[in-house]
C-alpha cells in the first residue's frame, strides 16, 4: 500500500476509535477498545502492532478528558 492511501485510512481509523470509545462508560473500557483498534490498524498498515496498541489505548483512555468522546 502506498503512502498516499495510508493517510486517509489512518485518519479514518483514529476517528473510528474516538467514536467507539465514546460508547463505553469507563476509561479502562475505552482503553481496551482503543488498543484493539490500534493493533488492528497497525497490522493492516504493516506497522508496529505494539506501538499501535499503546497509541490506541492511550487515545481511548484520554479521549473523554480532552472532550472528544463525551
């Protein structure tokens, strides 16, 4: 997959994580959903899966704190 097609896919992935993370009640649940989505997204983009999980989990856990998934 070339770099031009990865950017829209990656943006869509992160928006999806924030939308899904808003559907659950606790930070732990949002972190789990974010981590799963980050890992799957990294695997789909041939990236580092561990890094995707960490970034996704952090984004999921913190999205309500920054006002995105309220």
